[in-house]
């Protein structure tokens, strides 16, 4: 992984994530269309997209 990847929050706001800083991705509170992206210090952001879609986008970033 390298680079930055553009996503949207569930509210529709754009957010850019540095793929190099991601530790893991998990489903967000039982929703299949939102994922929580976790960073080094335990902080996370919620983005639109299922686990497979978010993982694929970060891997190509």
C-alpha cells in the first residue's frame, strides 16, 4: 500500500486516507455498507463501502 485514497463518510463528506498508515479495516457496527478504517494510534474513521471494496481501494492506493 502506498499513497492517498479518496473516500466518502456515511454523511457524504469527502475524506482522504493515507493507505500507509492503516492497520486494519472492520465492518462498522453491523452495517454492510460502512467500514471503520483503523490507524496506528487506535484512531479510526468511518467510510462508505463494504470491507471488500474499501480493502481493494486501499490496496490500489
